[in-house]
C-alpha cells in the first residue's frame, strides 16, 4: 500500500511554483496599486590629498565623504491578482477562471438578485441604443405619482415657456471675429490616385496626327468629338448636327461649348372653354352634332354635375368619343362611369387619364366594357396609384382576353406576363378587324331604292314595302318608261350697238 502510494506520488508532476510578484523600482503610472518600501544605506569614503600653503610648505589632507542612498521598491498590493505577459493562460476573475464564465446560466444569476439589485442593474443602459425607447435610455427614474392624464400640448407649451424664461449662460470668453482658438483643422492631403488624375497627361500621337489635329477647324473637331463619344464637349445643336452630317456656323467657341441650348418659347395651351351645363343639355336632347365631348382639364365640375353628365350620356345615341382626363375623378365618380359604359352602346373611345381612380375601380371599368362590347379604345393611365398590383393586372388581362372589340388599351402594366398577354389580344383583335374589312371590300353587292307604289311580281322586296331589291330580283324589275330629253332653251343674243 505504501509502495503504491509512493509510486503514484512519484508519477504525478510537481506543481508549478507560483510566479513571484514583479518588483518595480521606477515610479509606476498607478502608484495606488503598489506598496512602496524604502531602504536607506549610508556610504562613507575617505579621500587623501596634499595642499600647499602660502609659504610653500606641503601638508597631507584626509577628507571623509558621507552619502545616504535611498532605494524605493514597489510591490503590488495583491500578489495573487498580478498578471504578467506570461500568465495570460491563468487569468482569473473573482477567484475563477474566465472559461468557467462562458457556460454560466445568466437567468439563474438574475434570479438570485434582489429587486433593488435588479433596479440598479437596469439603470446601466446605453443612451445611444436605438432599439430601446427613449424613456429607458436614461438612468433617471421618476418616483412621483402622476397628477393627472398626460396632456402633450400643455407639456410642450410648458417646456417652451420654461426655456424662454431661463436666462442664457454667460460665455466665459467673449467672441472675437477673426480670432482662432484651439487647433485649426487642416484637411489631409488627397490620396495618391487622385493626385495622379490631376496631373497633366501628355500623349505622343506622332507627327502625322498632330499636324492633322493642329490644322483642323472647330467644325471638324466637333465631328471628331461626336465620333469618339465626347458628348460633354459640345452642345445639343452641334451634337445632333454632327450625327446628321450637317454643318452649322456657331460662334459659341470652345470656351462655352457645354452650355445648353436655350429652349424655344412655346405658347401656353389655351384653357378648355367647354361648358359642362351646355354639354349635359345637349346630351339629354340627343344632339346629332355632339359626337365628341372633350372635358379635359376642367377641374371645377361638382359631383352633382358629373353624375348628371353620366346619366345623360348613358341614354345618348350619338356620342362616340368621351374625354375626361385630368378632371379630378375618383372612385365615387367611377360608379357612374360603370353605369354609363354598361348602358351606352355607341361610345367607341373613353379617356379618363390623370385622375384619382383606384386600381380596383379600373378593373371594374374594364369589366364593364364586356357588357356591350362597343368600346374600341380605353385609356386610364397615370392615376394616383401608379402600380396596379399583380392581382389587379391578372384580372384586367382576363377581361381583355374576353373582349373581341377592344383595340387600344392605355394602361401601364408592371408585370411582363400581363403586358404580353394584353398586347397579344389587342393584336389578335386588330387582325380580325383587318380580315373582316378585306372580306367586306371584296364582296360585290348593290341595292336599288324604289317607290312604295311599285310592286314586284311574285311579292319582292318592294311589294313588302322595303323599297330595296337584291341581285336575284333585278331580272324581275318592270321596264321603266323612257324619259324624253328636254328641248334646249334658246340662248339670247348679246346686246350690241346697232
């Protein structure tokens, strides 16, 4: 038993001796962490010499020199917490290695704290933390009871009044114009890359190119700049003229070559003088001359006028083009437009661009076009909501594919699928219309209108009162009596002198 114990003790490595505390003989930066010990040492030294008096006699002298030496040694106050560069592996905090704190449960530590300690811990916050509300970024905690409900307006007025009544702090040093206090900021030098860019670049183009460029005039240099793509070295007139191969005589010169061309003044667009009340009355009377109604840019129409306008246009049989762009239409007016499109079967073009109609209402308007299928052009772009959305675009695409009459659709589609399908359907409708127009042009048919008194044998169209006959009934027409040509009237002779 003793032999086994001795063998185990001999096998165990000897414990490493604890490092001795580092002694500092020089004055440390933080003397509070060190204990100073002073050692005094007295040194005595004798020096022998000779002196000569005034009479020339020499004397032997003995001088004794005494010197006190003081040596201050600084020792750390806690030798067990002294860390040197060679003790990084044995760092400890509160008697434990730092590795033990990595697997420690923080919730268990917080449960051991008292409410007072938790309150003190929560006051240690970062004032620049944007993830916390402003009321929790400060260590101040108001323990007063609220005197009433929060009135933000009165609180701001009180803070402003208090700030106005509080006197300004006097300046310790009065301001003096032109006096620089402190260190003046000097910008650092630019990087080497920028310095190289600012240096002049010298190119050796050869004698042939240098002579050609030296003898070139301004117009030839402008053409060369356009070919090389130096658009910023010329104005717009010179650039477009060089692309078209034209020559322009300009006295601008290279000094002001980059100045923009002054735009030509354009006359302002005249206001729309259409009277909405007069238009409503003409729509009610079904005026045959009112085939196009242009109400663009009229923004002073009331909701009641728009409602009466839509009701009058719904029962009109002459109107073909309705333009109401930039008139302030919204969803409450969209309901009347839906009723107008569903009831009227003569309108071929509708334009309601630049208004405030929602995407859902635009989808309802496109769906209303399927009622009579007479509208060929529908424009509703540039509304308040620039993006319709995938759901609305797919719904509008379905309505357009079911409409064989629509030829033009003025809407902005964001998704390529809806844009491609709508374009394909519009092209399909145009092709169908072209084929039908060609077929109608190749057919040969005519009609003859006869008076109702003339009856065809066998009960033709004229006998039925239609007054028209087809190709099959031409042979059955009765012979018409020949019309006698009227005799020419005698021409009076011109009056002359007899």
